[in-house]
C-alpha cells in the first residue's frame, strides 16, 4: 500500500508532528481545552478520564499520529470512531468543536517554535490551513475554523471572555500534569514519573499568561526563557537517539510507503 494519507512528506504537518516536542504541545492543548466551561462540564459528566487518564492521553496521541501519517482509509476510519464518540457523549456544539481544534493547532505551533523548529510565517499559515482537514474530519464547522495563524489568534482573542478556570478544569489539569500512576513496571515507575513531570512542566510553561492566571498559577519571572531552553534541550536530547526510539511506528510506516513510491 503506497497511500501517504491526507498530508504527505511535503506538508508542514509532517514536519511538525514528526518532532518529539509535539507531545508537549498535545499536553498544552489539553490544558487549554479544559478552560472552556461548557466543554469541561460535558467531559466531567460523561468521561471516565479520571479512572485511567493515561488511556485518554494515549488515545489522543494515537489519533493525531494516525491522522498525520496513516493512509486515507485508516484516517477515515479513525475519524468515524471519533465522531461516533462525540455523538454518544453529546458533543455537538460548534464552538466547542472548533475550540478543541484550535487548541491543538496553536499548541503544536507553540511547542515546535519553543523547541527550535524554524518555520517562517508562510509555513505557519500553511500548517493552520492544512489542519482544516483535521477539523472537518471530526465535524468542526469549516466556517468557524481559522485558516491562517492571524485568524487562529483572533479566534482565541474572541473566545477568551467565555473561558474560565473552573473547579472541573483545575481538577482535570491535575490529572494531566500528575496522573495517578504511570503504566510501566514497578522498577520503572520513578524514571517514568520524572520524565512525565519534565514534559508536563514544559507544557504548563508553554501556556499563555492569561491561561496560567485562570489556573491560579503564580507568575514566574523568566518562565518563557526557561521553558524555551527546556524545550530546545528536550528536542536535542531526543534527536540523538536511534531512529527506533525517536520516531513513532506510524511515522516509520509512512516513510516506508513514501519510499515505495520512489
């Protein structure tokens, strides 16, 4: 099978989502998404993420990987499952769907920029435009979805008065930042916890100031510089690892399909 999916190796989406620091962006997105009171109330009432937050995080990461690197058939199947879950949970509000999408796109841009990936304005706009596909696949209305980074920022500016650091949001953030147990053998629990603490701390550091204030986090002088330094160090540390450790299986499979095309 030589299908390279909806994006392909020439896309900015491949460049960004193949970066190891994109995981930090995914966590930042979850923290931002929780600040929408309507979406958070619905999640709190219908989701079992507290029982095993690792499963939710894993499913989110897997879906983004399939969306980016999977074949069109795999992506369509995954998107159908997401839409089915949305319908079962009653997630149909257009603004909520658009907000979840915008959080992901903005967070991936923020993480890769802090990590040192050089993208010019045209490439950042191209990434936002490419992600329209992702929004449409899960049912977010095209009319609400930004097409450039400037529109992305305007969407966030307009929705900010309707966001809030509710009790449910702060509790959900606690499960994201410090999940109750890492899914690893006991002898690896401490290394896993230390690694997750590093990644989640960077995700919190990437939050905009207004979001940190909603979470009642104290202002930290120089936090932006510290986070950028940490993101660049993380990216460099992962880039020297062997390919099988720094690249996910979906990315490697996608590269093999591209190679088969010659």
